[in-house]
C-alpha cells in the first residue's frame, strides 16, 4: 500500500488548495493532518473534497485505509495508524501544543514489506512534523518539505529541513507533481 502523510498548520489550507485543486484520483491513501479548531474540521473536509476527484473522508476510529482516498484528521484527536492499515484516534495529551499532531501520525507508521511511505511537511509554526520526517526516512520512505521561501510560516518546514532527513524541497506545484508520481508508483 502507498501511504502519504501531509502535515500543515498556519497557512496550510491555502497551500493545500494550491496542491490539490484539480488533483486526480491517485492510487495512494493520503492522510492530511491540518492543525484546525474543531468547528472547522467538517468545513475543511468539504473544501478539500471540492478540489479533487479523490474521495475525501473525515477519519474515524476503525476505518481501514484504502488507496484512492484522502483522510482528514479530526481536530482535537491524534490520528494514529495500526499496522499501517487501520485508523485509530487518540485522546492523549497535545504534542508540540497541538492535537492532532503531525508527528503522532507519522511516528505511528511501521516498516511493512511492500508498503511505500511518503511524508510531506508544509507551512506552519513550530516543529511538528520534524520527528515524523526523520522516522519516515528511517523506514525507507520518501520525505518532502515545502520550500520555506514559499511558506507563509516557515518554522515547520525549516525544522524538518534541519533534521537532514529531507529528500526534496519543493514548491506547492512541485509537491502536486510528486504526489502524482507517488500515486503512480514512480517516486519511491
């Protein structure tokens, strides 16, 4: 299975719009962890669904990952993966002051033969996603950060870059191309 986890915070909805507008159905399960207040989660899901031809669902506990779908992490809960196949929601403490945390989702990935993993960190404040990028790279996955020059808030992509575990630094339009390649099996 191909699993892509995209994490973003401040400025993220606008950048995700750049990346996903007109996006075709990709043969990958794409998880978006966006720092948002709870009241905006369903609106955000609807907004993303209007951009792409992929099926966009609000993640819920016990949901099995499927390629060709985008899963939105719900506000106020950490999204973790069980054996890279099943979504679980965790009500634990905030990590880096946020819940859902990008790191919690990325760090829940495991090395499973045949799986292809992609981690992407976009705009945002703080360091959420940096530990996750390091973890995904350690599993043999591919890692991308938004070029900080193109990010409204640069600290999250810069923190990921500072790990030394990033394969590519890309603009939003280049991230779109990379996601399409990943879905086609050509990136990793």
